C-alpha cells in the first residue's frame, strides 16, 4: 500500500465529510466540494492496488457496484412507489438520508425563490420554473405577489389559503392541489398563499398584504414544525433567522443536497456511519432506593398555546369563518389538541378538521413525507363537502 497516497486520499475525503460548512460559506471554493470525495476515494483505491491494473479495476469496480446498489435502490423505490423487496427499516433509512442529503427545497432554490427582509424568503414573482426531486418533477408558476397561483386569484378571492409546503402543493402540479379541487368544484376564485416552511407567524404577515374584503372563508393548513417559529415570535417579533448572505449559504447547502456527484451514495452512507459512531449514549441514571415516585405530568398543549394567538391577530383583519387542518407527521392529528383547547378557550367561527383518517400511505409519496396528488384530491373533496354543508359561500 502506498501510504502517502492513502493519507492524501483520506484527507481529501474528510474535508467534505467534516467541513461542509467551510465550502458553503465561501462561494469561490464551493465547486471543489463536489470533487473532493470522488477524487479522494479514487486515490485511496489506487493506494491499495499496489500499482497493479487488474487489482485497481477490481477494487474500483467493487465500489462502483456498491454505489449502483445504493443509488439504484433509491431510484427503484422512487420510480415504482414501493419498497419491496427491501425492508421497512431500509426504507426508513432511505427517507432519513433523502431528507438530510438529497432533498431539494423551493425556499432555498434561487431559480424559484428570493430573499425577503421581512419574510426571510418568498417565491420570485411572475416566474415559471421546475421543481424536481426523486419522486416528482413539477412546474412552479407564480403571480405578482410571489405565491404559487395566478394573478386572477388575487382579484376578489372567495377563499384564501394559508400554509406551508403541504398547502403549497409540494410535488404535485398546481391544478392537482386541494385548493384547485375546491376552486373547480364551486367555480370561484381561491387564492393559495402557502409557502414552504412558513409558520403561522409569517403566514399572518403575508395575509396582511392581501385585500380580504371579498373573502368568505379562510383555510389554514397547520404543520407540527410551525411551533418553533410561532413560539419565538409570540411576544415580540424576532429578526429573520438569516440575512441575504445567509440565504446564499442556505442556497449552496440546498445545491449540495440536490446535486449528484460520483460516489455520493457511498459518501452519504459513510457520513451516516460516522455520525452513528460519534453519538454518545448517556450514562444510565440510577435512582436512589428511597427516591419518591414522580407523578405523571400532564402534557401541555404547546401547539395550541402558540397557535391561537395568531388566530386572534387574524381576527383583527378578517371576521368570517376559518377552517384549520394539519398535515405533517403521518397519522398524528395535532388538530385534536386544538379541538380540546377550544373547549376551554372558545374562538367563534373557527372550525378544526381532522383529515388524517382520510389518508393512509397510498396518499403520500413513498420516500418524501408530503401528500401526493391523490392526497390533495381527498382533502379537497372533503373540504368541499364541508363548505357546501355549512353554506359558507352563500353568506
């Protein structure tokens, strides 16, 4: 083995493995990130070959086969929307790696979004682009407000929708979203203002930019990850979490996630193993023999406590009916917490809808955690029935 070549290759591999932050913060050296690991791995393979071509070809071919197996399995699951013959544990691992290392987002994709000093980011106004991930390739078309809808929807909308990526229609065409299902059902203007990762705080700020005079119904799609933003801005509005430079850094991080480079599958797997190895198990806590048992604590309704004040803020501009449903964690209806909280803290004309019983795994992407077109259709039809029963549009 050539020790110098081995150490050189190891160094090149370790730089992107352990110092990704260094590359994303410096635009001039950022392109080198995609070269370091494959070049380093190739040098390491060569160092083990002893200069013999046949051994080099065998070793290199072995790594190519491993890479093909890793990437090919992900392609298979994404393409056919099933994970058999792979185990569910492997599927969960793929989902984890996809979310952390392969997932392209709209909010930090400069072709689709831009920095906003008030809202951190929003869609670029009046653009048409593509949004791609392993399981989909859809069109993103925005209006002059910088939301995924047309300009016609800005004029006298009967229904306005607030939400995040689920409401925006992550992975589905615009015409397939639940908002468009409702729009076609009643032949009305429905304005969908949902933007990826927005919490209730930013959704409420965006709502302030709208003319709500024609609005007869406000629909809010909540997600469990709204909590952090909602709590942080509850008492006093915080400065945006990133500035213009931070947006550029986040965009480069997103570029790493959605760009394939040679041996990226091996790179991701190796980084995961290193991360698992570095995790420290906490030492077991042994209670003293005379310790008194701890009484069961009642779970605080933290989502409701951080969400209801934003409903009150909305009420200063909009007095009509509000429908709230949640999407996020599969089969974990946070809306039940809202319903229980409303019993103690009534808020007139606010209706909480549990959509989770409507949705099983068929209505979600297999790898991605968002609902697919069938899921949007299911929710859109259910909301349309409720709207018709309540006769909200007739008011």
